[in-house]
C-alpha cells in the first residue's frame, strides 16, 4: 500500500501527565490537581492534561489508517523521554516523518518500523511517543494491504507461533482504590488492582496502609465472587515507596514484600517497582538482591520492573541479569512497536512474564493496537487502557481482543489450518 499523504492531528489523551518526583516528595492533592510547583523539567504543573497526536496516513486508494502518539503519565521519570508536547510533536512529524513516509510503499511492518527507529532530528532520535504512534499507523496499513488483522501480521512477521487468543487483562484503580477494585472483581478482571501507591501517604510510613488494603482486597474478592472459581492475580505498583519507607534497606524491603505475599494468599502477588535505585545499573543490582532475598525467605512474591527498563537494550539487561520475574514492556517508552514485539518475545522466551503494558495516558487507538501486539506475542497480561475509570479500558482492550480472536479463528480453514 502506498502512502500519499501524512497528517498530524493534535487530539486528547486518556488521562493526565503527572510529575512523579513532586508527588513522591509529598505534593498535596487540591481537588483533582496538586498544590505546589513541579520538580521535573518540562512540566507546567504537577498534574497537567495529557496530550496526543494522531498520525493519519492517506493511502493511494483513498483509504485511511492512523495511530496515536502518546506518552506515559509519569514522563521524564526513571530514565524516560521528557513530557510530551503535541505542538512539538506535530512539527517534528511534518518535518521528519512526512517527507520519509509520503510516497512510500508500506507492505512490511518490521522493515518500515525499523527504519522509523533510525530517523534522526538535529536533537537526536524522535521522541518515543512519536515513534510509537507512527508505528501503529504503519502496522495498520500493512494489515489493510494484507487483509489480515494487525495481530496476524505481527505473528507472521515475527514468527511467534501464537494461537491469537485473548490474554489476561490487568486493570488499574487510580486513586479510587475501593470502588474501582469492586468494578474489577465484579467484571472478573484477571489481574488487579495496580493501586497507585505512589507516595508514603497511601503506602503508610512503614507500609501499613498497603498491608491493610491487600487484606481488604482478599476479603472483597471472596465477598463479591464467593463461588471460588474466580482467582485473580494481584499486582500492585508501588513507585519505589517501600524503599523510601525502609530507608533503602533491601533486607527490610524484602521482608516487607514477603509479608505482603502472606497477606495476599491464596492469591498470587506481584509488586512493581518496590525500590528506585536511581539508574539502570543500580536498579539491576537492587532487583537482583531483592529477588535473591525473597527466594531465601521462601516467598513467591514476583518482582516487576518498570522504571529504568525503558528500551529494548534495558529489557535485555534485566533478563540477562535474572533480576526480575515480570518485565513491564511499557509500550510508549519503547518507541516503535517493533521494539515492543521483540521485547515481549525476549521476555517470554526467557521463561519470564511478559507484561504488555503502557499507561492510562494513552488513547483508544493505541490501546487497540497494543492489544493486537500482546496477542501476537502471547503476553502474560495486557494493560486495560486508557484512563483510570476501569470500565472504559477493560471494554476497549477486552473487546478488541475478542473480535481479533474471532476473526483469526474464522480464517483458519482458509489458510490451511494455521493458528
């Protein structure tokens, strides 16, 4: 399929961009916002509306495909690219992407997505969010030309062997930890609740509030789904706060995580970002130590890496160091979706859990495309996104996977029984 025109259209993202450093330092809620000045360069306020840009590709037959450039909620933290600006992204798309892509034949996703990764500006590579959105549009064009789903294209180009079945959904509560957890339980979400434990005010000075919350959550599952057939995996994101609560003492953090695992029983527990060591190499060392200590304690709590694991090279390093149990492949941070696919397969093939994640601050389009990649790479779970309302993200990602699985299954006889 030949691209004849490239449009860049500023649109809305599904949430907000938040200054993680200011929030961890104790910024106080003021309604839905926060009081005080931001700490991270590029932020105008501690919480500001998220921004996105649709990359619209007009094709030679008059048809149209698109992808959305969007960045994570906590931009500029943990080694990530700066907070995303729709105005700057639009200018970059028109200056650097449009001349490269307009007039091009797009019939092989992996090749074109790899070329996209190599595009340079005077300041260096394109923002990860730009590469992410453009690659979504490219994947959609290839799928249109092949008359296949995007999941089938990724499965075939990367040789994943996936049966293209829906993967477990992981939803996030945001600050509404009780009501939104109820929604997840009632809807049978497979992995929950995230919890947004992003400062000591919600974790507790010594982690006691998270302990109380997990105890409540276990009881709530039993109360709302008493038949026993529903066994969600519990996964909480702690944004480095246990490390703050215990003064960086990894032994104390490991003991705390083991206690959380006991409270969560009989459900499995994964804890994301329990410590922030300040850099990739330091994070690798801290995670390897924590994982070893948890094993010595006989704990089954699984460690999830997020911050300081932002690129394909970062993923390779954490897998090689045997420092984690679950890798959050955070789609907007990896740039082009070719990196997401390769990272998910690398983690899966190492026998670890490959979490196809992202952020509440994405769009419906990026969530749908991510669902295809997650299915094609047999991710262990996929984030229900965007937004923090639960219902919308669960619907968007869950429905996209259901439709895709049905289409792929209906076509199997026509392609010789291939999965």
